[in-house]
C-alpha cells in the first residue's frame, strides 16, 4: 500500500514557475514508476509526465515538453513536478500516481495503482 500526498499547488502567473511535490509513504517507493496527471473542469484526466522507478527515464506529454520537469528522490520518497513558463491552459487539478514495477503504458491512467488527492494549479494570464 502506498499513500500519496501532493503539495505546492496554487495561483501562478503565466510565464512564472511553480513546483509541485508528492510525498509517498512506505518503504518500497523505489519500485514504483511515478506519474503526474491533471484534470481540468469538464475534461478527462490526462497524462502530464512520468519518471521510472530508478529515475533514469522520464516521459512527457507534448503539451508540456520543454516546460515541465519531473524528478524524484528515492531516499526521501518524493517526486516533484517543476512547472516553468506555465500557460493558462495548464490550469487543472494535478495528481501524482504510483505504478508498481514500471508495468504497462506510462501514459495511461489505468496503469497506475495508487493516486493522491490532487492539488489545484491555477495559471492567470
């Protein structure tokens, strides 16, 4: 069982920066691929980015590539999403998720076993 708690959301101006964090419980964090997803009102949850269990591989949605960066610290059971130059269309609730053993497709919601409660990010123009 893994519990995930996101933090760091809030209001940010377009072109600014924001760093989201996700703290995980449990002693097996290093065996989980971690993903970030987001959901805007009236829309389906969508993939933002993911990082492999070792941190050696990262993956991004085309819409955030070059602006967002995922990192993890397995010693501290944390994963971060650095959001640079956010745009108003990045406004959404952001969720971190854990996928045991790097199984399945990293961009699919159904590949992930555990989810956090989400943190709101609002980007003003």
